[in-house]
């Protein structure tokens, strides 16, 4: 061996790029949820823990059994208000297929709350911020006698209503307006200006259905509009009064806030490219 020869191995550089170390993969899941709101203090979590959000997050966490899960919803609902397709999203490190999130979480939910679908969505999706519009329906029972089998699920009037004046009055609300007259004092929205895209009124037997779609809604906006529509429908006020109320921009001039029992959040409307369902089977029972 030549005296200049080395016994140390030659180090060769690996031409392949070194793999990058990444953290845990976070998945964003969107859920479609229906609920009967009669037993709950609205959607938003509260200290007492008796809200729809509280029950949903508790069930998701119990099913995941690893980490607490927090949700963001498309639209908060008040005490006694129902949801036919509330949409909520959450982030998780857990690996579960979509059907498992549905069936597994439903096993831990009370009987008046159910997840209908779960979808993996892009991290940029936001249940509230990605919504193009939101939809509500109000179901009203017209009868001399109060509701019984559907108590808590419909509003009630005992005086007859006329369709034409209510349709005329609802038409005055379409478009972009300052809805201060229909805004609750505790409303936290930054602006009272909203765009009402649709207002439809239909009747089936003793049941009236009022359906609304808007860019967003103010706190108690639908229930305050309903109070005015009913006053017009029963002849207490003329249809033109709705325009006067709208232009006054004062809650003091409008009718009292109507009951929450017949109000249903139908859910948000998203870009169709997201591929999210537009409804749940819970829609089918409404008149």
C-alpha cells in the first residue's frame, strides 16, 4: 500500500433532497347539523353549558377522545330557535373518515341534535365567512286554539291573516337597506345595512310559511319583521306601514318581537364549487 493511501472512508454527498420535517397534519371538517332548539339557550356556548354548541363540542370531543374540539358556526341562533342545516367547522389532528364523524358523534348527542353530513374542506373554508347568504323560515299556525302536537315548533296567531297585504309589505324590504328598525338592542353586528335577497310567503291549510334569504341577518331581525308582517296581515296596520318602519331606522316604531318557536335556520348558501350539501332531510317536514 502506498504511504499516501488513506484508511478513512470517502464521504460522498447524497444528491437527493433531504426530506423536510413537518408538524402534525391539521384537517378542517365541515358539518351539517339539525336541532330542535326548544330545550336550549341558543347556539352559542355559555357558562352553563346548555347550548347547542356546547352539546356538539362535548360530543365531538368524546368521540375523538384525544383533544378538545371547538367549532365555528355559520349563524348563531337564539334560545328556542331551531336549525335545519346549521353548518359548523372545526380543525383536528385526528384521522377519521367522514361517515365516522357523523355516526360516531351522533352516538354522543342528545336526541334533539343530529349531524347529517361531514366533509373535509380546505383550510381556507370558514363556516361563517365563506357563506354567500343565509336562509331562514318561520312557520306560523293560524287557529283559534293554540298548537298542541307541534307546540314549540310553530308560532301562533288566533286572528285570521290576509296574504296580499303581507306580500306587498315584504316586498318593501327587498334589496339593501338599513334595518335598524328590526335590530335588537344587544345586536353586535358592525353595520345595520343588510341585503334582503328573497322574501316568500305561502300557506298550506292552517300553516303559513315565511322564507327569507339575505347576505346576513341582524339579531332578532326575522322575529321583528314577523311582528310587523302579522300586524299588517291581521289588518291592524296597512301594508305601507312597513316602509314607514324601515325608513324610520328606529326600533321604537316597529311591532314587538315575535316568538322564537316557529323560527328555523335553513342554513348558509356557499359557492357550489365547494360541493357542500344545500339541505338536509330535516327540511322535508316543514309545510
